[in-house]
């Protein structure tokens, strides 16, 4: 393994976070602080996920597609830093298609373990008034909306799992951090990343980060986490709006 000084590692980590999840976490916490200073309670406020996905304007659709692609640049940067001569970064963190069936099966299992309780926690947070109403983009029957929401789910899954898990686990291990210190630290950062949604999602995403971190420690593969994350987001972005449209009486 190539030797890199601790100072250089810290600078590298800071720069990767500054252009990716760290920057988003900072503004997410800032958004929560702003929401808490408003007269309306958190339960009376709302936020939207991917509001532009409902557009039918061709140029807006093209712009959003390329925006999602360019937003994957920090993921590519993290993988670039993880790359070593004779050792693929994709293989090192398990972001490949080996054991495809096990990756998908593990991802589905994680959806059950994390996704279902996460919906319950969101509902509880709404009932307690500590979680803002999170609205998904209306589909309006447009296939382009499904395309854009799918790209958004892929971007979110790759960004969070590659950087929170694959990249930071490697770098923090090289700095001498213990496994559970890494798991808890990255889980806390994941919670901050979603702070704009309110108090409930902070704790929900911290729990998700702990489970995902432990699973990565045991399995050594990011791909099942990406599969699970993308599926959870697809359910939130596409499944829920479709369910509301098809069975409004139930929702």
C-alpha cells in the first residue's frame, strides 16, 4: 500500500467532503436551523424531493439528465483517490458486479430492515411534529419523470454509499480510527446530510448509517448498500406517488 502522510490524507478527505456530502450536510443543517427559527413548527413546514422531475420541457429534461451525471463527479474523484497501481478501486470497495445475485438479495434484505422501519419513523416524526412534510415530485403520467427520478435515485445511492462508506472507511482506517468510531462518525455525517427533513430523519439516517457501516464491515462490499439505497429511494420517489395516485383513499 502506498504511504501517504496523515496531513495529506486529512486534506484529501476535507476536499472530497467539501465538494460532496460534507458541503451538502453543512447546508442541510443550516436549513434545519433556519426552519427551527420560523414561527411555524417543523410539522407545519414542507420540503420537496426532485421538484423539477415533473417537467415536460425537453431542454429542462436534458439539463437535469446532465446535471445528475455531473453530480457524480465527486464519486469519480473518491474512486480516483482510492485507486492504487495494480489494485482496482472498484474491486477494493466491492463496487462491481461480482456475486450479482448476493448483492441484489442483500440489498433487498436491507430494504426490509431499514426501509420499512424508516417509513414508520417518518410517520412518527410527522405525528410528533418534528419532521417536515417531504413531498415527492408528482409523476403526472410522464415517463420522463420516472427517468429523472430513477437517475436521482442512482445518483443518491452512489454518492452516499461510495463516499460515506467506501471512501471514508478506507481513509479513516488509514488514519488509525477504530471500526466503531468510523461507523458512528459516518452515520452522524449521514444524519446531518438529511437534517433539512427534520429531527426524525436525522435519527433515521443515523440508524441507517450504523446498519450500513456494520454490514460493510462484515461483507466488505458497497454494491449491496447501493442496491438497497437505490431501491429505498425509488420507493420514495416513484412508488409512493404512484400509490397516492392509484389509491388516494388509502393515503
